[in-house]
């Protein structure tokens, strides 16, 4: 019975001996800490292609913000019939809205004991973990830009939501063009009678 309680310790010792000199990787697996004692994101973790392996929360935030900054030069094309309008994503202030994924990333290697953490670590090494970023444009800036176009029957609410929320999803799909929505006016019986009379 005592041997069963000692099994995790024995396995840890075997693991440490097989690794040779303790290094940052061992600290990361066994303790969940980086070289400075801070929690770090395990190897093999990405967010929309941005490798966040071994980064602290602050470093990951900086890396993702740098990625978002790189989107600033992306041109968004708005089409309204024969008219085409362009604006860069940077003019509409792209913002990362699902920063909570960092909590998931930092807890990937957590486990009840050393063996569970090691298993989680090996799974990450073999399979990796990929997260999707949610990036939206500033609604106020999108609204102001749409208003500056001076389109009479433009459905501003739908246009703002479409561009604000779909920009990044469409960007990842290779699309940067949006057809602007207009209000659709349906003729009612009252409209017909008033025009006849």
C-alpha cells in the first residue's frame, strides 16, 4: 500500500534522472513555472498562428497586440452598388476581445499531481493547442466612418455590426470586401391608396 502512495514520487524521480540536468523545461512541467518563477504558457500553444510557447501572460499579451497592430494596414473594401470605399483596419482600431483565453493557456499543464502535469505536457508536445482570437473593430469609429460616407438609405446599425464583428473572420478567410446593407422599404396598402388619391 505504501508503494502506491510513493509511485508518483518514484515516477518523478525517474523522469528527472532521465532528463539529466534540471532545466527550464523540467521546471515548466513539474512546477508550471518559467525561469523567473512566473507561470508560463506551455510549448506548442498558438493563437491564430502566433506561437506563445514559454511566454508569461504579459509577454503573450504583447505578442498578440503586436499581431493585431500588424493588421492595421489591411484594407477593408466597402461596396455600395457601383461605389467602392476603402478604409484601413488601423483607422477603425482593431481590439482583442477574448483575452480570457490566456487563463486557459496558462492552466493547460495543471493537474492534481506531477504525473498528471507531465501527461498534460506530453499531450501538448505531441498535439499542440491552437486558440482562435476574436478581434473586433471599434464600433464608434466604424459608425463615424460609415456616417462620413453620406449614403442616404444605408442601414447603419447592420453595416456597423457587419464590419465591426466580421472583419477579422473574413480577413482570415481571405476576404476584405463587404456589401453595404440598405433599408428595404416595402410598399403597404396605405402607401398605394395615398399615391392613388
